[in-house]
């Protein structure tokens, strides 16, 4: 926090269901908690209706709309956590880059970073309250509106994933432009990653000050890096963010909330991620639960990892897959989720079947173990 004192909201409603937080901290739970990445999303007709009239990033900048979108899935399903509706690309916007959501194409940067000199166009000092205060307001409003029903998760993209968008100018199947920077301009890459790590750290601390009860860091593009590049350009910043957030939370006498790292397709780095300072390691669907447990050890909670496409299956089949997943992970030190976000064409009833299957099967296993 640069400059002034932070205004920390007080008087939040008492939390009624802390199952998710207990699992994140490694405490015993009666059932396995469950939430879904992109649970506030286009698969819900009410989401499409709320979003219809407005530009995507204008929606992100409206605390009232973010709150409404965050709460919608909780009205339908007995989820154990809410995640604030926002986008990882608000961070590049805070650095001064323009990002627009192009229908049918996704997020697009009209002027991506092309040359090393382009780094000079970025804000070198970001006052997160000035640039991203709308996210903090959304978190505070939502935390009150949840009335203590479940905890609220805040999040950010991780530096490499943000850098890749800023250079590619949008989504990419190869990330070749961004990766070429790592090989051709390693020093400039580190300069950009460091700047992003500093902003992300302050941004996450600001989210906790605003009322977030857990934090997730999304390294969605980890799979484009090999083990060596991940070790050099992703992992150090993932570690620094955990360390920086925790020391700033302590310094500001804010709650030390559990932190989750989700590095998609980074199997080769699971044991490193388990030691990176996060209480929870998120997994995609391409790794076996037993292997993930073996690599992360006894002191980490795992989160994941049903293939999102499993939700296209009939409901009975979803139940069987959930049971198998719970048997693989065990019901403790575990948060059920998908291995990636929900897709827009999914049937909400199947999402409900997934959530209910996690609760029912985990209660059954706990009772008979």
C-alpha cells in the first residue's frame, strides 16, 4: 500500500459454513467442500441475462453487477465457497494497457507489447486502490451480501500467464511470441515478471483487506512452459507472491487467509508448488489423484480435478466419476472442483448433480471409514 492508510471494512456477517476454509487449512471436515472454477458463468441463463446489456469489462468495474453474478450460482447450488466475479486481465489494465472483450474471439489487446522498449509504456508504480478499487468494492459488497453463507475467494492471474496475454495480445495455442521473449529477452522478461509480481502481491493483499477469505493464483498458461522455463520464469514469482502477501498481511494485521495455486498442466512442478508457500495446490484433470498426493506430501490440501467435460455425461455417470475421484484423493485435506472452468454450454442441472454427489459420497465415505 503506497501512501495513505487502508480503510478496512468492519462488521462482516458471521460465517456459517467454514468447511472450505477448514479443508484449506488441513482441518477435519464432515463432508468434502466443493466449488467450481467459473461457477459464475455463461452456462447460467440468469448470468447471460445480467450480462446482456453491458460490455464485459464495464461489468467487471460495477461492484453491484459483480456481486450479483457472484451470488447467482449460490442461489442454485449448495456450493461451499463463492469466488468474486472478475477477470485476471484487470491487472494489465491497471498497468495502463487497453484490453477489450471481442465477441467470439475473447480478450484482445489492441496494442500488445512487441519490443522491449514497450515496457516503458507500463506504469512502473501502481496504486492498486486507485486502479483496482472497483474490485475491492465488489468484494466488500459481496462479503456483506453473502450474509455469512460461505467464504468468499479472491483471485489474480500469475505473472507468466499475464505476461503471455500482454505479449500475444489475446489467447494463443502456442504462446510463441511470449515464449520468444523468454529466450531472446530474458532480462526484460524478468523485469516485466517482477513488475507483475509486485502489483499482484499488492492486489491480493487489497482483496483480503476488502474482505476476501481465501486467495487463488491462476497460472493458467503453465503448460506452455517446459520444466526449465517454469523454474526460471514462473515458479520464483509464484513463490514471491505467497511470501509477499503473507508478510504484508502480517504487517497490516490482516487475516492470514489460505492461498491456492493453480498451475494448469504443470505436473512436472507439483513437488515444487507444494513447497511454494501455498496451503492448497489446484490440479487439472490430466493427473491421477494418487500421483498428485505422492508428489505434494501430507501437509498440502489438494483441489480439483474432475474433467469439466465429465459434466456432459448423464447424472448417474457424474455420480460414479465423483465417487471414484473422492476415493482417489481421500475426503480429507481435499477440496473438490473441476480441473478447469465450466464451459458455457453446460447444463446447470449437471453442475448441481456434481455438487450434490461430492457432498453425498464424501459424507458416506467419512461415515464408513
